[in-house]
C-alpha cells in the first residue's frame, strides 16, 4: 500500500482527523461510526453541532449499508453522477450516529471522485464523515496548502492530492420529502440534474432555521468585505482605488494593480472559473485591500453555483 494512504488509514483507525482531497474541495475526515472521532471535526472547525456532516463511501454498494432505501430517482442520479460532485440526502440507518446527522433522520451521502481518497475509502472498514476542511463560515480549501494554513495543527495528517479539479462543493439533493429538492447548488449543474430526472425544485435560500447551514446567508466568506457591483462604474465613481481588489469573471481592469486582481477565466469558461474561485478569494483576502469588488456570472450551468457563493460571500 502507498505510504501516504497507509499513514492516513492508521490515523483514521486511531480516531484522529485526516484532511482528504476530493474533486470538489478538501474534506476534514473522521470515522463516521465513531462519535468521539466525529466530535473532533466539530471542535477543529468550530462548527455548530446543529450542522450535519456528509458521509463519504467508495461505492453505491457501500452507501447502501447506511441508508434506509434508495428512491428510484436518487438511484438514477447516483448511477449517473457518482463518483462525483453530488450529495444525496436519504433516510438513515440506525448505525449512523446522531452526531453526524445533527439528530435528523436523514443522512447526506456521497462517493467522491478522487483516486487517493477512493483508494483510502476502499481500504477502510468504515465510512468517512467529512465537511469542508475550513474554519466554519470561511472559504472552502481547494489545495493541501489551504488546509495546512488554517487547520494544519488540528489534523494528524493531510493527504495531498493536488488542486481540486472542480473547486466548488457538491450539489446537494434531498429526498427527505416526497419530491427531490436541491438544497445546495454545486459542482453538478442544475442543467445536468434536470437532464437526468426532469424539473426539480431549488430551495437554497437562507432562513433563520436553515435545513443546511451551507444555506446560511453569510457563508463561504473571505474576511475582507465583498461587494457585488458594476465594477467599471464603481471604479469611475471612487476617488481612491488603492485599497480596492477585484475578483472578475473574464475582464482585466486598467486602473487597478495586477496583483490586486483575480481573473477567474479569461476565456469565459465556467469550469475554469469554478476551479479558480476559492483560491482567488483566499488570495485577495491576503492583499493589502479593504474591499473585493466582484460581479455575477451568467445565471446558467456552473455560473449558478458560483453566483450563489459570491452572494453568500457578500452578505
Ligand atoms: O463537496 C462537498 O460536499 C464537500 C466534500 C468534502 O465532500 N463537503 C462539504 O461539506 O461541503 P460541508 O459540511 O461543508 O457541507 C455539507 C452541507 C452542510 O450545509 C450541511 O448542513 C448539509 O450538507 N447536510 C448534511 N447532512 C444533511 C442532512 N441530513 N439534511 C440536510 N442537509 C444536510
Ligand atoms: Mg463547508
């Protein structure tokens, strides 16, 4: 067995935390069947215990051990998109601790698409509970360096799998009610989901009692103020641009220094923009600026998920 996989496995079997790479974002993983280990996740992230975790397995067959029934549409989605950036919320079996699901009778499950993490999951005899590996409310990590910077001293091992290829969290679809509902827009687009199972309701709006705290209005946020605006107009009407940074979809702006600008994709490619989004936010957060100006993308495909994160970052 690969040395790094062995090391990750040993730590997890001891009940310790390991950061795992996935195609969406890095996860902060622990043995999902061990409440003591899961408690460490909440502590390390400073995450409120009412926010349930996603359980990760290597295959649909493995997931079937933890869910109580698999509605036809859910199974179809799983077959279509796993391993991949899709999380399904399904009725849970008793074996999943209440701590993982925040006492809900459903559990969120996903087969992530990353070779190292799939190999690790195959070698473990328990599933991994893993939220994104960032302090609660902050931007999700898309590289091992991001995890190291913020949670390095809280994990026993970081399995470095390179830069996340998708770069935004999974799309969450709940089967807790009669009809499926999208709870979080993410790496599988609404167009792809509807292409598979037809029209679906989207309920990602925040409320005071969110079903998924990823639905909280303010989330995925840099520490710097983020403002969604017509960038050109803002620049024309602002006297001092010294402390202004820009997170732009495709365009570069002349009157702002290069190092204070992040261009998500010059070609206007949604997948490229998605992959660069969180690293771009983290980069700008470190610059000597007071405000990050940004703009919404066209409201389609992955543009929807990017816009959702930009809106939450700007609250
Ligand atoms: O791409 C992803 O999904 C990443 C990687 C690591 O898999 N994970 C991730 O986890 O984004 P986290 O914890 O940051 O976001 C999971 C979201 C939370 O907003 C949580 O409230 C929701 O999933 N969730 C988990 N279990 C749920 C349940 N039973 N019902 C409703 N929402 C649930
Ligand atoms: Mg998260």
